[in-house]
């Protein structure tokens, strides 16, 4: 009766939100496709930074491990897609950058972060027969995700200083807001604090970014109308 209907409704809500989170997150990860294509066409990386790609690789690797250990197929799938895409972006960048040694060195740093954590949850339990505490992984995932979300703070400070949003992408900010809001809601529905906390912070930052477009919109319109 009522209990069964409530259970089905709850399951439907989780499935809907998980689908939305998957779509929005893959859309956000896919934003690097255009950047990589431009790099490929111009045969130069120009001023494009590679750090966001490496940060995403670390972040996706950690959350993919979390999704596998929990287990949560939505978290696992989304971050697997993100991992593959960002490895591809990094490979394209490596092809055309003149600073190959620096990139390889930083890739090594990323591996030094990912390997110990994944080994603790994948390999060591098999060798030493212990049951790893997923809470440790949740804390590590939260730390790196919050750092990942905090990276646009310098850009936001620049926007406030120049009173212009030219250095920010409205589409990217909107997609980030949709992505973090869906994951925050998903975390609430599955009662997972480790999903709620970082995505809640990311949602607040995304809303601040979007508010900057409203505050400085006239400055953008003026700059767009100025002939080059």
C-alpha cells in the first residue's frame, strides 16, 4: 500500500536525480573537447593551462574508487567517463606543448597522489586481508573536490577587480551550478554526507559566479560592442 508506493517514489526520485547528475557532469567534463580541438587545429597549446586536466584526473580517480567501494554505480560511471576524457585531453596537450618535461613531472605528482590511495583500497586489502574504512576515502575525496571547486576563486577576484566577466564562461558556470546542485540533491537522497558537503560548497560558488554575471552584465555588453 502506502509504504510500497513511498518506496517506489523514493527510488524513482533517486533514479531521476542520478540521471540528471550523470548528464550534467558529463556535459561539464565534455567542455574540454572544444579546448582540445582548438589546440589540435592550431598545433599549439597557447595560454591553455593543463592543471585543470590533471586536477580532474586526480579527482575522478578518487571518486571512481569511492563509487566502487561504496558501491554506487552512478558515481563510478560518471567519474570513469571523466577520467577517460581528461586523460585524452592531457594526451592532446602533451602532443602540442613545448613543456613536455614539466607536464610529465606534474603527471608523476598526480600519480603519487592517486596510487597510494587507490592501492590502500584496491590492492592492500587483498594482500593483507583487511577491510578498509571508506570514511577515510570520503574525507580524501572531499579535500580534493573542495580544492578543485576553489580553483575559480582567483578568476572571481579578477572579475570583481576589473568589474567585467569576460574572463568567465556563463555556460560553464551554469553547467557547474546544475552539476553541483544535482549531486547535492543526490547526496541528500542517498544520505551521503561526503557527496553533500563538497557539492554544497561548489553550488554556493557557482551561484556566486552566476551572480557576478548579473552584477557586471552591463560591462560585458559594452565590451562586446566595442569594435576590435
